[in-house]
């Protein structure tokens, strides 16, 4: 018989983004157990955000991480490993516990929805195998009272990033199928993917095309439509804006989330990766305010 | 049925006459007589005959045996309907739209686009069902069936905190107007209404596919018998797993119809409010235009007796609830908000023309 879960014992698990401002904005970071979608124009900063999260998830619990590994499925060609390495060097230099070995990158090209579904299913099998190990290790450790037994346990995958989902589904469908049937089939595939993703414990992130908000001064529209929107639990919109002094300001906005109000946070991208900006520091002119308020 | 009269019971005539001669006129009197031996003594039946009569009280009558035995009067039904507890949403306009709140004993559906507030409303109802009877609350518990993973406990705790503040304030108001019982109950600890108790009052299930969903619906009657304080069952959402596990649409319709029948029966039998959150989908019309309709198709439309569409306002940026199906209420459209404390009504002075008349 199915058993209810005791809510008073639920501890919401989140992974830090490595920045106090962004973590505060997200009430702790990227949540486990739900699908968070990062949507935005090309070059808005989505990939930068997820690259940073591939590293911050490896941080220990005491620093807001999940002590975990990450899986990165990149669908737009060659994964930006050099950039990942550069953030690692500049931001986490000298830390042995944060390294590229803890980031598993899907090597095979993912171009069709079937490829993506297959990859995620195989990942599911891998996670199931791994899930058994830490429990066994911890039990053995308790028995033998080894003080640093925790470090002996293998890391488990705690973050899955798909960058991006839209790329794979955008071109799906044979040209001789009627339009409506194509839409139905695509919707079915999207839901199938989500069901798989939601069955996997651990955070998930996906980049996709724009949401109905403003970026670079233009209104932008969603790709993948309503069916996909129904699949994600939390949608965050990443945008870039021209600042008053000629520079660029980026914003991260909550479009919808069960635990967050409609709000936004500015951030910048530099060699060290992503850094959130407090409101005062984001004084870049009224043009930005008009878009976001 | 305790009101069943002896004259309508399908008994052999000689037994019926013995009951009537002994002064028994209805089933509740038979229940009170204290067992087959006592009944036999009072009526002059043999113990076996008395046992057979009492057995009949617990049995369902076969179809067609005597329709009066299975019927109740409309007056009785109306009494029951008016007395049945309702679950408030804490948005007064929305409660009025629903006739006082979400009704128990029925299936109510809320559908809407992602982000409109379905999960927020589901969580709010799961908290509000626990409001004490002294404040006209249902004073019950809730089952929350999470099929999408949108239920986040920290948000539910926020909503619980907001409810505690709201209810405490109402208890103080009652005390100030001469009814201090509830406020004293809170102070003395006799009545518990805090975040921990509210979270414990929600039986939370996480469902990962449609077979789990169907298994849970099958198990629900037993669960409700085990925990009779439950007055609300929320499915958030009822649709999600049905949109991708089926390739055969007619099979999906059959399964959905069966699910609907079970939910209606469960709501009626146990007097609980079954609340279904539904997604919306785009329907392409014949002329090529498209509109948003509740998911799962037209045959699903019969599942809920009351259906509400949550949507963003056409003329404003507010959240709206539009009642489009109800057994006895007129259609209507009201605005509501979602604050840090949960679902609430619009702030005073900003209720636009889209509300109910005279508000």
C-alpha cells in the first residue's frame, strides 16, 4: 500500500549557485526533486549559469552544495569544457573536492528527441545503481566508527543539466505529417521526457528558447509552447539588457515557481563565472527598471 | 439506512407482522433493541428469525427489490447539503463564487495555465480544511496527491504560518465580541493550530506514474475509513501522467472515465471534497484559430460537478477564477491574489468590474 510522506520531516534540499545574492533570491539555490527551467535568448547567460552549477553542486553540504556529481547533456555541439575549466580555475582554484572528474558529460551527439530520451533512461539506470552504494557505506562506517567515513562514500549524481531541450525538439517531426499531429507527438515526447526526469532524484535544469518577456529590448516568445510549460515546475527567465552607460546587465527573473514570488535579481558574468548583484549595485539606468517592474 | 421503515423492508409477511405488533416501526429502533435474542424475546420470533431480520439491516438491497428502501427525500438531501462543511479559500470573492467554499461530497476541478496558482490553491485548501469548527471551518484533515512534484514543503509552511496568523486574529475578534472559547482553547493548548500541526494534518503522497495514481485511487476508500477526519483530497494534477503514458486515446478515455466514477463515488460515500487540478491545452479549431481548454478531452468534462478555470485577466494583470460549470450556482468571474501568506482576496478598493454584482 502506498504510504504518505511525513511533511514535518521533509528537508528541502537545494544546491547553491555559489553566490549569496543569487542563493538568497532563489531561497537557497536550485531545488532537488523538481525541474527548473532556465529560459532566455542566446547569449543571455543560461549556459554560464549552468556551468557554474555543475561545479557548485560538488561543494559540501556545509557550504550549500550537495556533495555530489553532475551530469551535463549538451545538445548544441561541442560542450564548452574550456569555459568550465576556466571557471574552475578562477573560482575554485586549489580545492581538491571540486574538479572536472565529478562532471559527467554525455559524449554521444543528441540531435533527436529519441536520443535524449535514451540518454536520460540510461542515466536513470546509472542513478539507481549508485543510490544503493552510499547507504551501504554509511552503515558499514557506523559499525566501525571510522570518523571520516563520509569522505569514503562515493559521490552520487545530484544535478542533471540538459542544455538545451528546445534545440532537440524544435526540429522534430517529419514534414509529411499534418501539423496538428506533429504537435501532439511532440507534446507526448516532452511529457515522456519530463516523466523520466521527475523520476530521477536530484535537480534538473534545461535551457530553452525565450519566454514572453523582454530581453535586449525586445519582447520574446516561447518555443516548445504550453505542453512543455506544463512539464516544468519552476521557470526562470534569463535576460540581457543594455545599460545606461553602454554596458550590459543581466537579470534572472522568476516567471513561475511554487516557492518563489514574481521577482528578479541582476547578475554579471566575468572570468570567475556568475555573480549576483544587489539592487544598489545594479544602478544601470531607468531603462532596465522599466523592463523589470 | 436508519430511517428505513419496517413496512418497506423485504421481509416475509409473518415476520413483518410480528415486528409491527411488537411496536417496531423503523430500522433504528431495531438497532437499539440489543441483539437477536432480545429481539426474539420482544416479538415472539425464534432467535434464528430475529437474526435474519437484523442481518437484513446491514445488507444492501438487490436492485429492483423495493425502490423506496433505497431512496431519501429531497428535503433530507437539502438538509444534508446545507449542513455539509465547506472549505474556504481565504479569498472571500472566490468563496462566494463557489457558494461558500469548496463543497464536500463532490468533485471540484480547477484548471489553468502553468503558474496561475493551482498548486498554491491546493496547498491553501489543504491548510484551510483544518480550520476549527468554532470559526465555521471543516476541522478536518487533507490528502495531497502530488503527481508533478510542485508541492514544496517550505511554501506550504509559509501558507500555514499565514493561516495561523489569520485564524489567531479571528479567534481574538471572537473573544472581543463575547465568544472567548476558541482563543482560550488556543492559549490552554486544548485546540492546536500551528505550523507543525497543520503540516501533520496533510497526508502527502508523491505519485510517479499513472499506475501509482490508479492504485492510490483504488486504495483511497480504505484510507478514508482508516482516517475518518479527512475531509479533503487534492490531486495536483490529475492530468499529468495521463498525457504521456497513453498512445491509444480510446483506452485513455476509458481509464479516465473509470477514474472519474471512482472519485465521484468516493466523494459522496465519505463526504470528502475531491479537488482536481487540471492542466490546459491548446485546441486547434476548425477555422485554424486556437483556444485554451481543460486537458483530457471532452469526455472528462463529466468528472467534476463544479469546474473553475483559473486565468490571467484579459484587461488586467490579475489572477482570475471563472466558474463555468456548477450544479446550482450561476457562472461568475472573480479576481484573487497569491501573497507570501497564500491565496487571498484582492486588497480593498481595487476590486474591479469583473467581480460579482453588488460587491
